[in-house]
C-alpha cells in the first residue's frame, strides 16, 4: 500500500498460523521490493532515543519490527507519514532518498532492517538541510 511519501509503501506480510504457532513470511523479488545485500538489527534502544535521521542516495531499506514496537517517520522532502511497526507481519519499504527516523521504541523492540546495498558511508545524507536541498534541486541555505 502506497503511503503518499515518495515510493514508500507498507506491506502486510503473509502469516501462517496453526496450533504450533505463527509464521510470517515475505519472499524477496516476489513480494518484497529488492534482494538485500545486508541486514542489521536495532535493539536495546532507550525509549527516549531516536535512530535513523538520515537518507540514502541509492540504498533502499525494508524495516520490520520483529518484537515490540517502534514508530517510523518517512519524509520525501514534501510529504511526511508516520507508521507504527508493531508486529512481525508488517513491514515498510523505504526507497532511496526518503528521510527516515525511527523512535518511540518499546523496551523489548527488535527492528530488523534489510538493505539493498552494502554499507557505504558516502551513500548517507545526514543533514536534513542537505537532504531538502538535494530533493528540491536548490542550494543549501547557510
């Protein structure tokens, strides 16, 4: 489902449930928007802390809170949308050039992030002013 923030989208992943428990599944290239090159887990985040606060020039990300919950703010420089990730069957696709912020982590939260590219420090835009300048095509105001 499109979110109205660039090409960001919310995905409800399939759940198989029986007496043995539940299983959530998403197949790369079939259901998820890219084949990942890396993953990372974010956990033990104090609830007052904020993570992310950057954009990527090329890297796409897919976020799933596999335990607990956290808020995700997506911003394309014109539109913003907040999503709560609170179950392992819900994920959000964050394409390149979307400013992403994660916050309001529950004490037990574990955020799984799949990334389309290997880590590259030069792919990050860490200044919101620079991000706005890049997406608008206007120079950074100083």
